[in-house]
C-alpha cells in the first residue's frame, strides 16, 4: 500500500485494484493532514482548525472522532491493511498515522532529494541528476489537488511546493556542473513560465542562453523578467541579475563559446 499526496490524493493497494479514495471529503482532509506529518502526533486542535477554520461547531471534537472511526473502518472494509495492523492511532493530544517511509510518496521524495543533494555536494553530478529526476517524477500534478484544503493543510502544501522548487534548483545545478547549459534551456523556459517571480530561474535561463551563444535571446529573457517584476511588484531585477545583463552586453572574450569565436573569425 502507498499513500500518494504529491498530485491527486490516492491510496494505492499494489494488488491491481484501482487507486482508492475515501468518499467523504472531510475524511480525506483528515487523512491528508495526518499523512503530511507521518508518524507524528497531529493535535485534535490542528485537525479541527483544518476542518472548520476559526468557527468550529460545538460538536467538532465528536465529529472529528467520527471521521477517525470511518477512516479506520474503511481501511479494514476495503482490505487496505490487515485487521491486526495499528495504522491510525489515538495518541493524546491527537492522532498519528503509523507508516513506513516507503508507504508515503512525500517521504520517498524527500529521501531521493536528500540523496541527490548529497551526491552533488560530493562531486557526483551525474548521480545527483538521476536521483533528482526520480524524485521529481513522483509529482503527478499539484499536491492534494482533488481534496479541499483548509488553512493548516494549505500551509503544508506550500511547504511541499517549496521542496519541489529546491529539487528543481538542485537538478539544474547538477546539469550545469555537467556542462549541459544548452540541454537545460527547455526546462528553464518552462520554469520561468511556471514561477515568473523566481529570479533564480530567470538568471539561470539568461546564463544558459548566453553560454550557448544566444545573446539576443538572453537579453530578451532579461527584459521579460524586468517587465514582470515592474508590472507585478514595481521592482527592478536584483543587482546579481543586473550584473548578469552587463556580462551579456560586454562579454569577456575568454568566456565566449568556441562556436561564436569561430563565427566571428570567419566574418573578418
């Protein structure tokens, strides 16, 4: 069995049956919040805040206990876990879900990203790319996209998205260490579209275009970022990005790609 959260929420049994999802939205919400903190106690107060916000009903605690009961019943009735397995546990001041790391895609993702980061730090960028690609392949769409999310769960989703961005940054760093600036351009174009306010992605795109002999496109990418920041926030690009623009406008001859140097020589 595996719980998948980085994408639509689903419970995969591994025996050929279609992925399972509780029929009650608030049961889904309760399980999702517990699974974002596997093997940790989530307080009843946090669960109530997630389910009803700042205006819970007087029966909130009793209703939460009912949702926990229905979740436990579902696990047994649907043969998702053996009857003797203690999966969803009452542990004052709340509840915890006891699972192995390989049973939750978030934990698998975190392990692979850590392995990729460690490989990169140890000078093994090829291994880093492999692990980070495996990690990013686990994302099947926006996290928990098919269930309602209150304030608490929304905060956890934001955290997961930040982890994904960090994994993407590490992958790009590994690709650049391997000298794959040109190969990284399609991914970087997609990322600046998905994260238009992320200056780091824009900077990597500008640099990759410049080092691939595409100076005009690099300058266009800088101007695009400048327009976005000005329109959205009334800001100019950071000093680092402005220096990068100057590097494109006034390249150091020693760093100009060999192909550009050959073209310049042929034109003389």
